[in-house]
C-alpha cells in the first residue's frame, strides 16, 4: 500500500463523517472533520476513523505505526505519508 492509496481511503472515510460540509482533499486537515465530542461515549468520529485506518493498514500487511500526537492537525497527505 502506498501513501497515495492510503490517502484515497482516508478521504473516503473522512467523507462519511463530514457533516460540516468540508471539501475533502489531500490538504484537508483531520480536525476540520473529526472530533472527539460528536458521538456517543467513546464512539466518536475521531476514534472510529483512527480505528478504521489502522484496520486497513494491518489488513494490507503494513506496520501498525504509532500515530503522531498531533495527527488531527495534519493533512490527509501528511498523515498518510507518515503512516506508510
């Protein structure tokens, strides 16, 4: 899996949480769409998105790398490059 492939998956996943109407591109910052207070208990867009991306990475034989502490402030392109 390349960072471009992961980026496309990330954009699709972000679109599912995008009730803010943000235009989803490689430059979209995760914090523009995701939040830790938009769900029910621990089931929020931030946690679900991260779990789904980790699942995709593992299912595609990639290492489950530690995510940067500031990943919400990172763009799709920046985070995908960091994770692959």
